[in-house]
C-alpha cells in the first residue's frame, strides 16, 4: 500500500508539472490536491514516509512547497478564468531562441518584429534551454544573455482592455519588448527562488487583431552552480478586472 501511494504521489507531481506547462492551471491545482491527500495516507501508515502537512522545517520542506505551488497555480486560474482577470492569449509552447555571447542582441535589433530569424532555434519554453542543445560536453550550461521571440495572435476583442503579460517562470533576470517597444524589466533573482514571475503591463504596445511579437532577453548570471533555466513556462496575456 505504501509503495502504491508513493508511486501515485510521483504521478500526481508529474501531472501537475505537465498541466502547468500546457497552461491547464486548474488541473495543476487538482494534482497538487492529490499529492497532499496521498501524504496524509502515507503518514498514517508510518510517519517515517512523509509528514502530512508542510508547516515548519520539521516536515523536511524548506520553501516552494506543494502548498505554495498550488496557491500560485490557483492565482493563475483566477487571472485567466474570471475571478481576477480573463485570458487574452496563451503563447505557443515553442519560441525562437538564440544565445548572445557578445551581448549584441539589443544593438542588432533582435527585439524588432520584422527580424529575419535565420540562425535562430526553436525551443520548448517549458524546459530549461540548456537541456535543448545548449550545454557543453561536460554538461555545463551556457552562461550569459539569451533571447526568446514569441508570436501571439491577439484577438480584436482585446481592444480597449488593459493587457498584462505574465511569464510564470523566467530565470534569472529579464528584459521585455513588445512589437519592438521596450516594455519593462524583471530584476535579478537567484535561480533557485520561486515564484520567478515576469509580469508587465503591456497595454500600450499590444496590437489587437494582429500577430504580436514579444522578445524577452534573459541574463542567466555568471553562476554555473545555479544552472539558470531561462524561461520555464508558457507566457500568457490576460486582462485584469
């Protein structure tokens, strides 16, 4: 029975992660609920397995607990389903990607919507960039500036609404342009800290009824030990209430 519960706990964790990556934040909340219920059952068999809650260091969990994640996913549900906002557009899972070892991107216009993306690579924005061909033969990740370019079709119904850009996870520091216009900056944050959200008011730059280009420049810092992942989530646009 204990082995079955441990397995089901792991399955729920993987389902939660997959739901977050797909943008199904309600399912992510539900899978977190499953994990927490399994913990109570495991604790009842033997307290050695796991603590039933995450309240205090004695539980063995220090930060970014399942409870914290569930609370954050619920905030995204609220932002996109009517309680505190409504979803305008969910970015594709893939984005054009390029490293910028000499920090040329801003001066070369990599933020501009009409850029020729020859030489750019498609990456999955929900996975660490360095696990997609950008680590060396030793497994060390590239360090330095990196760029993502996302294309979002924004419906004409967004006209007249306040529009927020939300990237749930971006590590470790980020600058953003929307349709070539500078939209803002998310200050440096240690790579292991969560949440690591980039959220900006982009109302002035969004063009409803058109394909919009969002360029995000990320600095991975100079700490190989932290292995900064870059983007690790789907970007989205929402209209706050």
